[in-house]
C-alpha cells in the first residue's frame, strides 16, 4: 500500500500562506517568479549587477507589501508592476545623482569601450540590448513590457498607472528611437 501523498498547494494557497507571513510559501513564490523579474530588470537597466540588486529589492518590497495585495490582478502582474515602479524610481534617483558626478573624458570612455568590446558574432544582439538600454526610461519600460514580455496595452497601463494612449505613444517612440539607433 502506497502512502498518501499530499498534493502541491495551488498558487492561491501559496499566496495566502505568504500573505499570512509564511516564509516558505513566499520562497515558493520567489522561485516561481525570480527568473522573469530578473529578466525584466536586466532589460530595463541593461546592467547585470544592478539588475540582480533590483531583483532582490523587488522581492524585499514584495514581501513587505504582500499584505496589501488585494488580488485584483494576478500575483505575477502585481509583482511586475511593483518591479517596474521600483526600477523607474531607481532610474530617476540615478539621473539626479548623475548631475553631481563628473563624466569620463571622451578619450578614456572610448578606450574603456574598446577594451570590453564583445566578439563580432554577438554584436547585433548586444547592440540591440544596448539600444534598448539607452531608451528614455518611460519608453524603455513600455517597450520591454509590451514587445519583450508580451503584456497588452491595457495591462501595461494598469501596471504603470498611465493612460493606454500614453502606452501606445511610448511604444511608438521607443520603436522609432530603436530604428534610428540601429541604422
């Protein structure tokens, strides 16, 4: 006779347990979503180290705000919105900090870029990632969420708390800028 095996808890049960403070349940949610959240952060900031830090920050913030999650949307959508807002806040703060920083001399900057030049066979993908990374923050967020992650205009508008028309305009702007940069 085989021992009874308890079924895996559903995501709703796991979510409810995590909202009640169950760290193991939150770890299950973390493991289910960390890859996509890291990929989102990486695409938004174009820096692996910073993406890792922002991913961790997003989950720390999710743990703190989980009791506020009302369930109006899927947990993954809520987590994406939280992460996107976190990254946009970080980018705004970074922009403010840059005003006080001294930029590299153009000759030093070119030498640093040449020293880290990628092999020729991966330049196209890296050029695209770099071009995405150079987009203005709002356009980049919308482009990544719609074109890379596959969210609808309505979902993005809800995540970023902006009008659907703004989502469309930002995506149009991002596409135009990418075409110009990649020519």
